[in-house]
């Protein structure tokens, strides 16, 4: 799979269920390890609020995590 296509495929998994990309990235980190505590950056109150809303959705599912892992290999 070409690099650009792989990037788009990963983005599609991370943004499934209408998650913004930043929330998808946080969900991916949480799914990789229950000990992971990401500290995301933000430039505005809106960014901080969006990052906090990621907690409501939680980590990626096991199947989503597997799909991303496979795409990144």
C-alpha cells in the first residue's frame, strides 16, 4: 500500500464514529497501554475542551487498534 493511502487509512480508523482526529490519536494511545497517560498540547480553550471530550469515548476498540497496527507495519 502506498504511503499516502496508508496514512489516509489510519486517519479513517482514528476518525471512525465521528471522532475528531486529535481524539482518535488520544484513543489510539490509550488503547496501546492502560498505563499511558498522554498529555496533549492545545492552543485554545476549544482545543483543551476537545481533548477532554476524548475521555467520553475512551480508547479504540481492539479491532481498531489491530487495524491501525497492521496499517503502520
